């Protein structure tokens, strides 16, 4: 099984460690594509005039108070790197809490979960990367351009091959889901909050707690060392772990659509 995760917007920089080696990351055939994005990002952020800094902030969707992110990007080639599980620190990763997993669960997580990234394309949680700021919605200078289109082209062959014969659980947000579309042996999952209003059950899609629920779900699968061979077996595994899972109908040949229903946030 392969689990597809979004990155976190917030990241914790590594204090020590050798710089990143793009060829050492998962799917080393993507090294050239990663290096092109890195080169354009660093060159853009290394410009030091006030006008250039303002332009870089605008391109990256950052505020004036986040100028430090520009300097951090400019220093990426020599910045300390650490496992991605330590760098990504948003709500999903706080709920997943990889550092507290035992050895077998952490090994399972490093094998089974991958993170989509505007800068790196896709990495495993054990891959060593530096903290960076570059969402997939960014458009970098030519010849890279828009990162969604760039990675949609660059990832297709590598990920089609890497996921052949294994079920895929897609927990990405919309922007990162656009980078690559899995085949039919896949399931996308959303989280619904159910509450009683006026004696009737009402459901709504949640955002912040959606991420926390997904983190807890991946953690539960890791602790269980789950090894489903199909989406049907994945659904069974989640139900055995006491998650309320429902399925929405989709056309034949399309990824399955699963809802995890929670009553407490």
C-alpha cells in the first residue's frame, strides 16, 4: 500500500546535518527535475534588492513579515537536512507523531507514506530534506513555470510504475492531488463531521480537524502494520481499527471515494 500525503505549510528547520542530495530522495530518476526547481527557486530568492524581495514574496504568496523565508530559500543548497518526518510539522503530522512510533511502525511509515511537494515532487518521510517555502501553486521563472503542470508531467511515469500492483490511499488536498492521478486501485478519503441538530444528523466537511483525523488514521495503520492488497482490504482494515468508513458511488475505473465520519473533533 502507498499513502499519499500533502506537505505542511509550516516546517521546522534542521539544526544540523549534511545538505540535501536530490538523487538520494525516493525515485532518484526525478533528481534532474528536482534540481531544476531548486535552482530556479534559489536564484529567485537570492536577489537582494527591495523590489526583487517584494517580487519573490508575491510569487511565493508570502507576506512582508515572512521575509525570512526568502533568505531560507536562498540558502537551501547548503542548508542542514533532516528526515522529512521531522521537517513537516503541521496539524496532520502532529497527529501522526512519527517520533513516538516504535521501530516496526516507523519502518512501515517510511515504506508506505509519501509526501507531495512543490519543490521535491514527492519524498518519503525518511528522506532527508531542508525546510523550504514553495507550494505547488507557485509559478517559478522559465523554464520551470507553474509547478502543478511541471510535476504533473514529471511524476506520471515514475509514480505509475511505483504504484503498479499496490493499493493507493490518497489523503492529499486538492492542489497537491492535481500533481498526479492514481489509477483505479486507489481511494481518495475525506473526513465528515456528524452532529445532531434539531434531532437530525447533519454532516459537514471539516478542514483543520480533517488533517488531524487523517494523521490519526495513518498512525493507526502504522501501529497495526496494515498490509492490504486491495482497496476492499484497506476499507476492512480501517473499520477493524474502529473508523466509520462509508463509500460514495463513482464511475467504473475511477478511484474509489471514501468518507470517514467522526462525531467528535
